[in-house]
C-alpha cells in the first residue's frame, strides 16, 4: 500500500508534492497541501478524473473473466467522467438528491434514529455492549437513499456486502485469491443492478429517459450504492468514535454552546471517510514546482489537506467552529464535487444530535478497525459499554 493515510505513522512532515511507489511498483505523486489539492480538483482539463475507479491492485485474468461473465462494466459516469456526458448525468443525480428533497427526510430519519437510540440506551443501562456501527450507523444512509432514489429490491445486508466488496476490490492491496472472491461478489450484484437499470423507476428511469445507455445507468447506480451510502455510514461511525474521546465537545452540545453543524464539519475535516482521491495528468505540467509528466498518477491526500496549518488554526485538535474548519475537502471540489454532500451532512447532524448522549459514561470495548485501503476508511465496528 502507498501508506495508511490516516494513521500516526504518517504524521511526520511531508513535502507539498511527494513521489511514492506503491505495492506493485507504480509511481504516484502524492499532493498534501490544501491549496494544491484544491488546484488539481478545480482543473479537470489538466488533471483528469479518468483513473478515479481504476483498481489499485491490477486484476488478474481470472478475476477479469469473472467480471466479464457478469457483463460488468464501469463506463465514464460520475467520478470517472471527464467527457461531455458528465454535466447531464450529474444534473439528473443532483436533482434526485436536491436539498429540498433531502430536508423532507429529516423528520423521518430523526424519528428512526431516536427510536434506535432509546433501545441502545436501555441495553447500555442493562450492562450490555452496543455496536454503534452495526446497531445504528451501518444501514441508515442506505435507508434514506432508498427513499430519495428508487433502488433495486435487495436485502440491506446484500447491498452493504456488495458496497464493501467493491471498495475493497478497486481500492485495496489484494492477493489473487481475494480478488477472485470479491470479483464474484461484485459481479453477481452487478447483474441485479443491470436488471433494475433496464426496468426500474426513479433515478434509473430518469437516466433512461435522458437517452443514457444501460451501462451508464448501471454505473450511476453502482456509484450511488458505493459512494452515496457506504461512505456516510463509515463517517457516522468514525465521528461517533471521535466524540467518545471529546467530553468537552459533548458537554458543549448538551449545553447548547456547540452547534451540531460545527461538530459535523470538524468531523469531516479530521475524520473523513475518504482520505485520498486520484487524478491523472492529461498533459505535461507542474504542480507546486514539481514537474508532472503527462500520464502521471496523482494521489490527492484529502485528509492531510484538512490538517493544513495554512488553513486551520489548530489543525490536530477537534475544535468545532474554529477558523478554517469548514474549508476541508472531504467532498472534493470543482466539477466533480460530491453531489451528496447535503444529504451526508443532514444524516450526520441528525445522528449526532440524537446519539451523542449515548457516549457519556461509557468505555470503548472495541474501537473501529480500518483495513488497508488507498481511499476508504471502512471501519468495521464500534463497541461501547457503560462504565
């Protein structure tokens, strides 16, 4: 792996642009400075998004055959689309996730989270352990997304397994056996998406009506199920874990002295679920005084950009509302900025407002563990118990 880009092992100073070789010998330029990361994201002509969904570990023929057998394809759709079709596809998806439609889900989500928190509090009071990932955060974003965008009729567990398998298959360092297992799982669910793309309503129907090909409809659904809900459940887990170690912030929330929205933004800055993103240089250029030949892989270290002392007053401290807190790049920037940012913020605000009291007077039994992955944190659990 290039590095575990959120761990203490990388806290030493880094240059603004650094050459790093990955586990298969490919050279990348890692960009760490906030201004330079933003510069790259804002210039999709010089730095194209074409490699955004390329597999970090090249896939062997056996895995490619499995994917081909399921007719798996990921054409340029959203995150990896630098073509003329991007604005129309993005506009259709953005309309499905319009702030007005998102706001209309707040009361329903609040009631659901409040019901779950009541049950979890009773379990804690009885002395039992509670997993705030599995019991609270894991499926919430998927349930909200299903209310906004008609989705395939599939069990929640199957969708979550598919999404995590896709994040691992495309962004993790893997051996051949693991790649084959993941390709089988991802390919199998891709068939479900393909069937739904041909006949489903909601977003799929809107994309078809706009003249988009079946592969593009499938690609949009694929990206929504991976990036539109899995990353948010990861963020909810990471933020709750962070708050467990921030008693002063929780006290401020209780007293009304700390705004929930400020907690969410500081969480996005310090605990983003997406820690890096990729671009490829389309032409010979320079970046921060470093020569960048055409074809160079650029790794944008979003998480480190959020801790840039040139932007944030106290970069390593959790201080909601501090100067620079909202200038993080957790949702990217420019033409490919995340279309679900309003949705993710709403979901996080509801969960923090309702669930933060669960963290008082508890012991962390099992902190979230994150596997090696270039881009996604993918926490697996967060277990607490009353002291």
